[in-house]
């Protein structure tokens, strides 16, 4: 009952939102107008890509990685704020929002802002189609009008088609009037509650709010008072005879902070939270009392020296969950620093973590983090970054991660999360980038677990032929034919003359494009000459179908926009009895200060099931400063790592000043892991 009362009051306040703020700050109205005026900016911020529009729509956007499309048609393209129509389609909402009930969602939205785009008057209509337990259809309308000095809002939802189960949105009707400053009144009726409710809100701006919700034989009264000068807030709620009270009293002037919070939640109990101390937490106390009994208490003491970057803190805690101490200290040194974190429970097993950072020659860096429990080694991690001076930028990275206790939580975490069990994991990597031509790269990597090599990678684009090779004995044999444990590509390109690609994969063992003396092109796929032709736009495609004696077949189709290797778009389509793939690659490296590369693939095979992978890379090389901004999304129905997988990478290399920043993170099904290296400072997210 208490939760229902609180939710009801929150709903009243939400409905009166337009009543307590100036009309030019109407959230719904402004949000819609902002989107209509600049949909490209919203779409770009959310990761949408602009699509080639059809004759029926003025703008079209797609977020292919999650199956979302948006289409917009304006009533008057010369005055977009007048309104128009938008259609939003989500292929599978439940796939990405686990708690959602609907799979496919279709919204057809009509907005009429009228001739005056600043008066806050509008009509909004949303026809929705929700796929769950059948199909649910309905229409939501929002109308804002004005009569005299009052604004009237009418919100109504009508079910047009009910699903087999319970609908998500039942019929409801909300009518309200407001001067948008001091008062609001209205009614709320819904099939969900089977009764009409009346609400009334009176407000003294910045001082007091009184709200009443009454209906179905019940009455809820909310009164809130604010004292800005003394930093106090008092909220009283009479929930149909049940009284609740919340009091906040704060003082944060000067160098100290005091906060006193009292909550009376009726039958749930009373809470008191008191915090006092210095803003830098060198001396602070926190106490929590439940029903007049001590629940939790913390005392913090500390020292700090900003000049040397040295500080020490200790927190002593007491409570129903036990007693103990937590200590944290950092000591700054000329060549780095040291960090210590200690968890010392009374009568329990302690946990101590120590980290050290050493600055090396030529802006290099070495870091080491170790943990012990009960004076026994728990785990240890070491990583070093060693840049080298040359005609390009070269970085060498070496790391070792050791887990000493197979019964530890850390060991089990890597085993259970798909990374594979190990007691020692090592990494050696080298990257070289040409300063003048940042797309010229040489990259080597070796990853081993418990002394066994699990992956090597070698990418070299410094000279033709380009080469790409990945060997992963533990992973790739599951993806490749029997006996194969590597993926290898080699590309030899002479612009305008030929392109030769070799691979050890079945679907593409070789692909050659050669310019003949007569100006025509000869195309060979997997050693078979497909055709000789003089291509024009629209005809830039090849296709080959291979049928095996067992009846399995695969049709490979490759198409491209032009012969320009610096700016092009390529589509690869595989249609076979055991696999399908539709992939698109697009790049533009004509301007070194603004280079883009995009890739998206969606397919299905027996090993991965249904999958989707996308990458978006932006690069710039200007004044000997290289910047890379890359994002990626992947989702696998069957895979050894949890999906969805989100990838983010940001790189900045300033060759004249030798400054650098590398930020790489992976999010596996909502769990983020990342590393940030910023001019010798390393932070890790696990």
C-alpha cells in the first residue's frame, strides 16, 4: 500500500510537470521540436547511420546493429517545426532489453505543432503495434490547448486490438488544466484501476508544494516545504491514513559538510542517517540508525599532501554485518608511485592489494598489481609499455597475469565467463605506425595461457603484398575446417592495374582483378575465371555458386561501387545450405585528416547461430597527431563469450610532444572490462 501511495503521488507530480515550470521549458514539446529541427544530430549521437531516402520520406536513419529504423516526413519541409510524421521500427526489443515483453515494435507518430512554434500548443498521435502473445495495437493521443489563462492537456490511450494475454497499455484518460506556475487540476481514469481519480496541485515556487490525489474511496495528501537558505527539505505524505515523513537538513558551507536525514516509513520503520566531516574526507563520520538501534557506523581519518601526490586514509566500520577496517594509501615518487588497499575485517580473512607504477626511459611505463589473502599470494599482474624512437611510432607491450590459488574467486571468474581457466597468461605485442602514412601499420601479437600459445596475430601493411595472419589453436579449429588453426590473407595491389588476394579459407581462397591491355578487367575467384568486362556503375559485381557432391552449396556474390581503392563500398553476400552472410564495408581515406571505415555483417551458421557484427572507425592524421575513434557491436546466438559484445577504442598519438592516450574497453552482456593508458598513467576497469 505504501508503494502504491508513493507511486500515485509521483504520478500526480509528473502530470503537473507543465504546471510548475515556465512554458518555454515544456519538456515534451521542446524534445519533439528539437528532434524535428535537427534529427541528424540526434541520430548521430545515438549511433544511427543516414540511409538513402525513398520518395515517401524526407529522412531515413538506421541502427543496423540492433535492428532499429527511423523514417521522417515533414508537413512543410521549409518549416520543420510545424510537424510531420515519423515511423520507428524495432525488430526485436526483447533481445536487447531483457525485461521488455515485446519483440517487434512499430510506432507511427504524427505531430502537429501548429503555425506558432513557440506557443506550446500541439497535437500528438502515436499508433503503436507491439508483438507479444499475439499483437497489441492501440493509439495514444496528447493534445495541448489553451483557454483564457489556462493550458489544458488531454492524454488518452485506446486499445484497438488486444493480444492473447494481458495488454501492456490498457485504456486510460487524463485531463488536466494548469496555469503552468502555481496550480494544476484534473482527472485520471483507467481500466487498470477501475475507478476515476481527481488530482489537485498548489505550489508556491521554490517554497512549497501541496498535492492531493483522491479516488476509489481513498485519499493521498502530499505536502513538501523547501527552505533554500537553511538547506532544508520536509516531505509529509498522508497515504489514506498512513503517515510518512522525510526530512533533509544539510550544511555544506566552508570546508565541512553536515547532512542529517530522517525517514519515517510507518510500518517499515524509521531511519536516521547522519554524516559530518571535512570535504576532503580527512576527518568524517557516518552513522545509520534503524528504529533507534545502531545499524552501521563509519569513522574516517586521513592525511594528504597534494604537492607530492601522497595521501593515506583509514575507515573503521562497525555494524550488523561485522566490524573491521579499510585502508587506502598512495605514495608519490619521482618515477611513479605506489598504491595500497587493505580490507581488514575483525576475525575474517583479509585482502591486500598493492600497485606500483614506474616511469621508464623514452616515456615508457611499467605497472604491477598484486593481491594477497591471509598472507598468501592471491594473484599478480605486470604490464610494461616501451616506446621506441624511429622514423615512425613504435610501441612494445608485455604483460603477465598470474593466479596462484585455483580455489579463488578470480580463478573461477575467468573460468565461468568464457575466458578459459588459466594460472598464467602472457601477452607480447608490438605495433609500428608510419608517421607520414598512418594507414601503414606493422602489428605482432602473441597470447599464451599456462605456457601454451593460444593466439598469434601478424598484420603488415608497410609494403605490398599486405599480409594478415591469425593463429588460434584453441579457438579457430572450431570455426575452420578440420586441420586448420589459422586464418591467413595476403593482398597485393597496384592501383589501377591489379588486385590479388589470397586466403586459406574455403569460401575465398583467391580473388584477382587484373586490368587487360584493352582496358577491360579480368575477374578470377578461387582460381576460376568468371568474366572479362569493362565495368560501369551498377555492373560492378561478381557471383559464383559452388556445389559439393553431398549436395551442399554456397553462392558468393561480391559487388562494389567503383575501382577507387581510397573511397569505396563493397558488399559480400554468402548464401549457402549451411551459412548465410550479408556484409557491407565502406571506407573513405582520401583525406588523411578525416578518414572513415565502416563494416556491418549479419548472418547465420551452425557454429555461431544467428550473429551480427558491426564496426565504425574514424581516423585523422594532422600535424603529426594521429587520432582513432572506433566502436563496435557484436551479438552471437552461440559463442564462447557472452553477448551482446560492445567495443570502444580511442587512441591519440602526438609524435612531436610524445603524448599518447589509449582507451580500450569491452562490454560482455553488460559487464565492462577496459584499460586506459594516458601519458604513463594506467587505469583498469574489471
